[in-house]
């Protein structure tokens, strides 16, 4: 698929906003489900990009910056894989390959993240000197420069992929043998499962397992729609919060009540 000039500008703009939001984290443009959807919207490939974004979001849920460890770049993975999916012109059939391509792109994006953060350290020292001078205008200028640098961290790779064009990207995807495309499809499915397992592992606690088991059983009932499952989840959350509040206010903080109703029930058994 070939993009016109306006579409190219809009894709680069979405990429720039995704890079900025990786730091600002205000409108969540860097989240794959949003970044891929926006790229699909401006390129006319909304459905395939939404499927790609939803799948990548399940993977990115398990990525987190912990201490000095930097997580893979979800924004670059989402933007680059969505652009490749659109330029490849394979539609839904190319989603699995795009997912498999996104993971190494996310890891490669760590280099750009490290470069941007290294430069940001120098900018902080410049802003410190501006603060000593009492120049608030200079502080604001360098603040904007630092934020725009984060946007360029994603926009430049996106522009590079667009510069390559649809022809080479489509030729590369079509030249892949069937054993490779099938392997990428299987690997993409496994990566989604691993990302979901990482999220469960992070959230796993004695109090959460009953809700997980209940949700797992309800999801197997085909008559219940996603809206129904969402309503059940919200209801359970409200019941849990009410019981927790009642537990905290009961017994004046004494006795065996820990304030966690599910935990208290499990302790009795």
C-alpha cells in the first residue's frame, strides 16, 4: 500500500506524539493499542492495526522499568510494526508477522532510549545552570527541547521506514518462505501468551487467585459477551472494595480481621 503525502505527515505526527508520551504518560499515545489504532485510522487500515495494537498491548503489559533495568520500547514496537503492516498490504494476514517483528524492534529501541536519556542528563545540567541564573524562560525552552527529543526518538525511525516505501517492504514480506511466516505466526502467538503470563506473575497474590479463577471460568461461557464480563468484573471490584472498607472499620482494628476479606476467608481454611 502506498501512502500519500498527508498520510505520511500524519503517521510521522502520531509517531512523534507516541515518543513524547513515552515520557509524559498523560494521554497514553505510546501504548500499542492507541498508537496502532491511530496509525490505522490515518492510513485507512483501521481493523488490522487495531488487531495488531490489541495483541501488542497484551505483550507490553508485562514490560516495566524496574530500577536501572529499562523495558523494551513499546512505542517504537507499536509504531514500526503498524507501519510495516500497512505498507506490506497484507491486511489481517500480516498481523502475526508484524507481531513477531515488533519484539526485536522493541529491544533494538533500547539503544535509542539510552541515547536519548544520556542526552537528557546533559540537558538537566544546562537547566540547573539556568535555574541558578534565575532564567525561567531558558528552563522552559530546554524542557521543550528535551520532550521533543523524545518524540524524535520514534518519529525518525518511523520516517525512515516510510522513506523505504511500500515496494521494498512488500517485497521483503512476500519473499519470506512459508516455513518462516508460519514460524513467525506461531512465535507471535507464543509472545502474546508469555506477555500475559508475565502480567499474571506480577499480579499473583493469594487474594487475587479466586478472582482469576472465576474470570477464567466465566470467559469459557460463550453466551457471555465482553460487555457482560466487564459488568461482572466491575461488580466484583465494587463488592470487594465495600467488603474491604467494612473490614477496616470493623472491630476497631483489633481481632483477627486483617482488612482483606478474601485473605481472611482463605486464612480460615
